[in-house]
């Protein structure tokens, strides 16, 4: 289409690299799933069964990455047409499926949308859809009612006050599972739950300058924000770049699912903030307010999430020129990632270098991170295999 041959080749080669690496890594993984690379370039791994939870006062996210690995296998199948990728992905889904009953975390959207929903989209096999629908039901049950609206609690069992009050910007990118389930089950309550969360997040998380809080604790009696804080960012009042990406991504998908222009407008304001603070290198620092910038770590995963969101924004936008500008910005980000951040050598097992999982926890800093690799290939698919991994968004009626 509008894709220059050089960009198209670079994107297809990146997908080829993905297919080569996942196939080479599979035999050694056993029941484990990769999440971040260590300094040697080898994947660190965890079984899919590791759930989230509190250990004393500390929250641990558990394995919320396992579905992304399934997605890399599915994308490799789409790119190569080689059935063995699909067979491995199907086997891997069996290891992931028990997490559909995990009522402890919002992250089951991240686990099941890229894996089971994509597998259903590709194969039409309703067994995959049923797993995803079970997970969506769990996610919907995390909806907490307050006098000012409802939100999906992020972390922990709902009978634990810490979990019940908590909400995270990341949840916005878990909503596609609910939007999908509404269609699959013909049950609007999934969309109503997701949209309620999006509205509450709009009120409580977005600062006047269009940056976002990473996390919020609500006063359950009033529904007001008690405090905005961070878990993975530099400081409670700083702008954690990946949080901004989750917000952009989630509001674009909310605009797509509801057909409402107001969410697209909001996503554009969030994206304007992101673009202005990222600057011409197109890959942001892990937190826009880290005082050690320009010597702070980058986060390529953020750039990948934003690229995927902006391709959808471009497809949805009723103003053709604005849509084309967002699309071009996304393609520029992907070109930059392919040119300067792709791990082409064998020793480094991920796809994108310079991701940052959590600087405060010193975990996966300057590494490949599994979610970065997923959103990168999701965006590449939108660019060169449109409609294959998921449907192309329809233009909004303005
Ligand atoms: N929990 C999602 C993230 O690390 O961004």
C-alpha cells in the first residue's frame, strides 16, 4: 500500500528473525516461557503456572508474559505458513489455559488476548475461544463499584483491601479481551465493564498535562482517587513512558470497540504528549522524568506498544490526513526499531534490545522483554500482514 519497499523488506525480515529465534528456542524451554533476557542475551524463563500475589507487603506480577510467547509462534505461522509453528502454539496454549481461572490479576487480558483470541482468529477453533471467554469472565468479575463509577482492580484477591482499591494504567491494554468477549458471547456487559473502567481511568489517572499516573488507589466509599503512585516508574509524580503507552493503546482499542470519537480524541492527546516528550529518536527513555537522562535506560517496548496503537489510530481516524500522519509516525517508529534496536545476532535471544521491564526492581533493564517483542510483531503484522493476526479496525463515523 503506502509502505515503501525498503520498510516492507525490513519488517518482513524482522518477522523472519522472529520465526527463526522462536523455533530455535522452543526445544530448550520445556514447560517454561521466556520473559526478559539476561546480560548474556539468554532468556530468563518462568512456568505459565506462576500466578501473581503478595509476599508480605510486596506484590509480585507472576507470569503475565506466557501468552505473548504463544503469539510469537502464531505470528511465525502466519509469516511462514509452516504448520509446525501452529502445532507448537497449540501445545503451548495447553500450558497457558489453566491461568484462565486465575482471579488474582488484571493481567489475564495480556495472557489470553494475544494467545487464545489470536489462535481463534487464525484457526476458527472454538476451543481457543472458550478458553479466552473464561478468562474474560474472570477479568469482568474484577469490576469494583463506587459512587463515582466502576473500575477493574489490578492486583490481588478482591477480599484483600490493597488489591480491591488498586488500579493500574496497564489495565487499559487488558481491555481488548473484554471487547472481544462481548462480540463472541453476544453479551454487552463485557463492553460495559471495560468502558466503565476506561471512564474511571480517564478521571483518575490523566493529569492536566496529559501524562498519566502508573497506579491509583481509590477511596472505596467515595470513588475518589486517594493517591496516585508508581510501582515501576521513577517517582509517583513522574511520567513512566510505558504507562503512557498502555493508556494510548487502551483508549485506541476502546474507541474501536465503542465507536466513540471521544476516546480517539483522548488517545490523540495522550499520543501528542508522548511524541513531544520522546523527541526525534522515536524511542523514549524508560521514564520521561528520570533526572539521569540522557544517561538513563531506554524502553523499546514502549515504542513498540505505541507503534501498534498508532497503526490502529491511523486506521480508525475519520480525518484521512490525521490518520495518515499517525500511521506514518508508527511506520517511522518501526523502521527505527528495525534499524537500530533489532537483536540480529544469535547470542541475543530476544528481538528488541533496550527494553526496560522495571528499573526500580532492577529487573530486565536494557534487555529484550517479552511484551516488547510481542507488541513489535503485532505492529509489524498490522503493517505487512493486515487482518491476519486480528481484524483491521474500521474507520469511526465522525
Ligand atoms: N505490568 C505491565 C508492565 O510492566 O508494563
